[in-house]
C-alpha cells in the first residue's frame, strides 16, 4: 500500500526563521511530488512540485527530493505568521493521476 | 477565471435522504477526483475519473456513487447518507489524465453533516 508519512506537528517557529517540513514515501515507483498548503477549513493550494532529485526554489520556498532515501522536504525561509497552516505532502506514480497524500504537518509561525 | 466549483458549500441532512454534491471545472481537464477529509485521517480519495464515462474507485468508495457524463462535471452522489459520511469533501481536477506532472486544482470544499 502506498503511504506518505508526515509528522503531524505542530511545528512552531518564530517569525523570520526557516521552517523545515519533512515527508517520506513508501512507493519507490513515485515520480512526482507536491507540497500543498491548507488553511483551516479551506481547500489545499499547490505551493511546489518537484520531479527530479535535488533542490527546487521558488521565492521563499525550496523543495528537496531524495529518491534514494524516499524523502521530500519543504523549506520556508523568512517564515511569516501568514505561513501558519497545514502543509500536505503528496506523491504520484507516473502513468497515474492519483495523488497519495500525507496527513499533513501543522506549522505555527509566531510573531 | 480558471476554477473548480462545488455546490452546495454547506449541507446538513438526515440519515437516508439521498443527496448530490455537484462539481464543475472550466479548465477542460480530463481528470477529476473526489476526496473526503477528516481530522486525523487526512485527505482520502473516494472516486476518480480519467475522462468522460471512465470512473474508478479510490480508497474509500463505499456509500458513494459518481458519474461523468460531461467533461466539466463530476457529481458525487450519496444514495443513503449515514452519520459516518459527515465530512469535508473536496473535488479536484487536473489536465492530461495519466500524466505524472499534472497540477491538481481543488474546489472550495463542501462541509456535509448527516444527522
């Protein structure tokens, strides 16, 4: 069974710090990885996608993928209180469009 | 504006009363999906559709039905709702069904309470 594991948190960081969110996945056939941000009661919103080993940067966000270790991470630099949300990691096999989601990590950024 | 819409956004109903939650997307996406989200359980897929007239079960299909008669619409049907179907439901869509790099867009959610 395909699983995506995340620490539920909450992860608490002060404003301006780097928040590091981690995710592991069980299916070695997973090819694509996504980070979604979800505010309470709202729909998930895509932040980053990553398909190749290494780092991918977009503004304050950096996604990191290590397929050998089956590990994905999201770094948020200069964290802001508005970043406080639950972050969902998701994985997908090539050839399928079904996403497997982790249960999410709650991030709290204190002013 | 590219979007996925769901209706109703909030619904309180009683056990056994059939209901339909509609989902529509205006992005010409082939792939559509329904999820439910419950505290501590995360997002779980109910059904998905790779294209018109093609649907398949996700992880938690029991008690639900879907249809895909048109590309843009993917309604979720609860023939006889029960209290354990009280949840937050999301519809999602993406392009190039079967591809590995599609971005999945979510609707705003439907909060369903079954008494």
